[in-house]
């Protein structure tokens, strides 16, 4: 069965960095769109970054451009999110998502309804 297992969350001061990882299994990883979403208390889940494994095309939300980098490792079926210059407003539960066999691009890749599978989430807390 499909599994997405996130790791790497934690607490950091503003300006600091964290790296999230998501190990995927149970589907053809090389033809999937993988993404990171986040959800803060009382807010809707929002797409942060996405990557289509087939051609490495990426998408970033405006709020994280220049600070976050999504990358992937084919050999390990792993998607990473490097988060630098963290701000208190980045505090949220971060979720890995997968859309197997689907090429999502642009803002479409930030839509929760495009993704079939979700991880359990990992908490990121940024203090000022």
C-alpha cells in the first residue's frame, strides 16, 4: 500500500533552518508529483512546494520563494524540503502529498484535491 513517512520537523528560532524529508513507497515514484503542504491552526491547508519527479519541474508558493527548496532523491524515493530563513508565520503542521502518475504544474500543484495520498504530518514551530 502507499505510504508517505515524514520526518525532520521541530522547533527553531526565527532565521533558522530545518529540513523535512518524506519517504514514499507503494507506487511508481518516478512518475508522480510530490508536494509539501502546511496547515496552521484555524487555517486552510496550503500548498508550499511541489515537484514532478518525471522532469523535476517545481512550484513554490509566493510566501516561501527564495527561502524553501524542494528536492528529491530517486535512489531513496525521498522528497526533501529545505527551509531557510524561517519566520514565525511558517509555524504549521507540514504534510507530504503524492499524486502518482500525474503531472501537476504551476498553481494546480498547490491544490489539495489533486493529491491522492497524504503523510501523517510533522510539526514545525518557529519562535520569534
